[in-house]
């Protein structure tokens, strides 16, 4: 089981072809945690509704953040967990 957004980020950080093959193998042979053909709505809502709203809220309130944690569905703020 994997989170697609997390694995795509890992691809950008891969330091070797072996790491890239490992990540691609996980994506092609594993199971995405939220994406199910019979009900794609949760996957789509997290990536195209929930996260953009978090970013807008942080922008609106002037909060700094370090990264988006798709696993827990929140922005990791500067000095936060």
C-alpha cells in the first residue's frame, strides 16, 4: 500500500536509477491507499479539494509551512510536527 502523491515526491528525490526503479515498482505493483476504481471520489477530493483549501487557508492567514503531508491530510507548519 502506498500514497501516490508521496511516491511521486520520492521520485523527484531519487538519487539513483535503482531508487527510481524501486519506486516505480511500488507504484505499478502496489495498491494506492485511497484510489479505488469503484469509488475514486475520496482520492480526488483529497488532492483536488482538501489540500488546495489548506493552502488557501495558510495563505489567507499568513502561516508559513514546510511541506504537505498527504498521509495525515495537513500542512506541516514551520516549527510544527
